[in-house]
């Protein structure tokens, strides 16, 4: 609960104010570079784990002209973000007709002869299994950075 001294009145409306907020904001303004450096390994490790599980879950049809193409096409790639630290996990296999097909495998599709081909999900099950672990790893990395910065008194 905020103390009476921590509440200021602006334009007739009570606005909560945190004591020492200017110090916290200054510290947060200095966090990104250190935070980015500390979080990048956590993101890379998480992406590597996600790639491994997705490759394990990806179906491999021995009747395909190139069996295992889908599994081999799953990899991590640099992502695009304002912070500069983003990692994407990509499945970019291309069929004999030149079309990308991982989404068709994930969600199912109609074959050329008109029959329905059932989905064989590999991306979302892998992500669902690892989501908590990935979030926890990144959260721990962020907490470690905040602790380092606050311990220095910056």
C-alpha cells in the first residue's frame, strides 16, 4: 500500500507515485546492453532445444522422394527485433514442386487427388512442451542482470 507521501495530486486527480522512481528509471535506461548480452545465450540455448525437439517430432515418411527433408530443414535463424536479440526457429523444407510444405504437414491439407491428408503436428507440440522452460530460463537471465546492476548501485 502506498504511503500518503507517495501519492501526488495532478490536475485534481490522485496519481500514485513511487518514491525513488527516477533512480529506477535511470537504472532501467542503462540495462539494455547488459541485459541483451545476458539474455542472448539463454535465447540461443532455448532455440537449440526447440529445434532438437521439433526435429524429433517431425514426421519422416520413407515413401517421400527425399525422406528426412523436413527434419533437416528445421533450424534456428537470427530474428528481427528492435533490441537486436531475437532467434527464430524455422522449418523451411521445399517439396519437389518448389513449394514450402511444413505448414501443410503441421495442419493437414488436401492431396492432389483430393483426399484429406491428416495433420502431423511437430511445431506446436514441441513449443507447448518447452514454453514454460524457455520462459523460466529467460526470466532467470533477466533477473540475474537486474541483480548485477542493482548490486553495483548504478
